[in-house]
């Protein structure tokens, strides 16, 4: 997967894909880069083109200390979408909670924001 808005950057480690209103959404876990991300990528299912990003920062910080101590092991890694109610639910490996999230557009979520917060390597 390549994000043209990020200068053609290859997006590695996309997994936990979920179908959301005609798009594929996936968490990003670039293990080979010894990194983790608190972002979800939105992908055009027909072209593979990146459509946008969801910034999920803040949820990991809510986890118990033993989880927070190992961010590489206990990453954001669960996406579920309930189409009839339009509810998005996310969780992570060994997290104690699932979170129903309401998305709000960020006016400053351009390429610079994504590169600075998503740990894409």
C-alpha cells in the first residue's frame, strides 16, 4: 500500500482489516521497523490507494501499567464496525476495554500530522 500524499511512502504492517462503508480500514503494526502505531489507515478496496487516516492516540495511554510498559507487544489491534448503527469499536492486544469511538475530522490532519504521529518508519 502506498500513500501518495506522504510522498509515495510504502505503508507496511497493515493488518486487522475491517470493511467500513465500502472501504478497508486496518491498523498499522510495522514490526520490522521495531515500531508501533496508534493510527488506522483507510484504503480504497478497488485500487489499494490510501484514502486517509484515523488518529487513535490516547486509547493506549488508558491501559493498565503492565500493558503500557510493552507498547510493541500490546498494540491497537482490533477494529469492528456495526453497519446498521454506524458504530466503530476498537481495542488492542490484551487491553481490558473496547472503545466505541465517534470520529471527528481534524482540520490539521495533513501529511505532516500523519508523519509526526503514526510511527510509519
